[in-house]
């Protein structure tokens, strides 16, 4: 299954890339702009100065000479219009190529310049540059030209200015990757809060809505739509609850009338069968009411004593169990065990478990109700057990292991609902030696 992408991570790295691209564009733009104001010879400066510095030397008499180095020959082949004048600080100089007349007169003065950009003269259109270089024989200053249309000035500027922008990027990148995720996280913090509140919405809090204040306007429509969905679901839930409560109440009257009429019938087998059927109808109606009462219970946070509740349930149902052929016992690890819960729902849950054991325990053996110190309530019987394929289904409404059972199939489902409302769970273990149902609160 494909995992959902992280909006925080996506925004962080995309914003970082955008800012890096902007910084790179600014650096490149500055270099392009610089080429419009700097000498066109800048693209060839480094290469020419390096080659000339390696080719200029002094002869045995101390005069300057130009050596035919391989680098100089390659430079000559690639730049036929190249010319230059190399001069030392003591006034010695040597020239190469066709030096424009306007610059020949500068030969004695080249030694006086450290760097210069020469252009815009009325005497010539030739663009010249003076650069300074250290050689084995000392400092040499080179006036050169004839290469204004060669090379890539932008790349040359980038190469020369890298100490500036590399150090700038080295400082900026960590700052970006540290700052942007924090900024994005803070911007999405309210969304995370809303997601947390959404996960806390429960059926017991139908009026709960997600907050819209502080939510980014791009996300607000989703939150508003979700709140609208909650409102529609709440409306439908109230309609369902009203219908079930009204239906259960309406069933009471005809059931009571039927029971009265059956009571007036002559004693016999048919009368007993009808009384059993009416009793089953009455129990189903009462359990439906129990479902809705449990759904609307508002007393889940009162202090209750689990030991006392279980002991009372055993005492109330002991006559019914004994009459059905069972022995029944109560055990507890502690004298008292207080928990937060519903004093009306929890007794119904334990009573339903005991009744279930009475109905399905085989009418023999021991029914044991026990309370542990950890908050577990166990109801065990010694009946024939429940087949493994039915054990998870017995908690579903109206599900019965034995189709002809007298029960309505709502007892264990109600127990599960009550446990869930108390943030607990119910489990079942069953084999041929009996069944044990546990409520863990």
C-alpha cells in the first residue's frame, strides 16, 4: 500500500529548492550584468596571463625574451589576432603580435599599471587589458588584446567570484534547511491540532466540531465540509435513535395486550409456547431500549465499585441459575475496586453475561463470576463451548450460535458496546470444557 506523502516534507524541500534556484539565478544574473560593464577580455585573462608568464624569460644578457613554449604555440593557433606587451618593473619589455599603434606608445608605461581596462579611445576600437602576474623572474605586467570575442565572460566571472558565492551558499544552505522546515511546521501546526481533535471525536460527543480559527484558508474549506458531514451524521443518528426508542416503546403495548390475552387462555402446551414467544418479544424490546439508553448514557464518569456490581448481579441471578440446574459462585481478588464508569450500564453488562451463561451453559456445572485486581470481570461456565468460527461473531447484533435459541442475539452485543463506551474491551475464550467471557476496563 502506497503511503501518503508528507506535506511538511514536500513543502520544505520544494521551498528550499525554490530559494536555492533564486539565489543561483541572482548570482548568474549579476555575472551576466557584470559582463556588460567589464572588459570583454575577461574570458581570456587567466589563460593569456598564465601562458605569457610561462613564456617570458631573461637571456644571458638580462634582456627579456619570449620562449616558444607548447602552451604559447597552442594559444597562437587558437587566437590569430592576439597581441601583447610584457613589461617588468625595471622598464624592460617585449611585445608579440600586431600591437595597435595607439597602444605602442604605452609600452614604456605598462610597468606603471597594476590592472587596467582600456577601451573607448577615439584612436582605436581595440579593447586592451593590463594584468599583473608573478613569475620566476619577478613581477610582470602584461598589456594584451585581440581576444575580445573569445571565450565565455560569464563563466570566467563565475570562476573568479566563486569565493564570494560559495561561501554565501555554504552559509545560506544550512540556514535554509533548518529554518524552512521550522517555518512550515509552525504554519501546519494548527492543521495538526485539528487532526488531533478529529481523532478524538467519539459517538458519545456528537456535538463535537473541528475548530476553524487559525486554519490556513486553503485548508479551511475541508474543515468546514467535515464539520458539515458531522452535523448531517448527528442528525441522522438522532433520527435513528428516536425511531428505535419509539419502536421499542410502541412494541410494549401490543406485547402487554398479547400477554394479558394469553394469560386468560386455558392451561396447556400451546399457552406455554405463546407465553415463551411473548416473553422473547418483550426481552427483545427491552434490549433495544437498553441499546439506545446506553448510546445516550451521560453517567460514564461516576465512581463505581466493580466488586459490588458483580456481587449484586450474582445475588440477583442466583435463583435463576439454580433453577436452571447450575451452581453459581462469586470470587474477587480484592474487597473493593473502584473505577470510573456508568452505574446503570455496567450492571446490565455483567447481568447479560451471567444470563448468557445460564442460557448456553448446558444446564449443569458451575458458573463462576470473578473480579481481578487489574479490573477484569470474568464470567465462566462449564458448558459445551462455542465453535471457533462463531466466537468472533457472537458479539454482532442479532447473531445466535443456535438458530432456534430463545434469545434475541443482543446480549453480548450490548456487553461489547458498554465495554467500548468505557474505553475497555471484551474477549471470549471457549472450548469443549466451557466458555469464559472477560470485560477489561
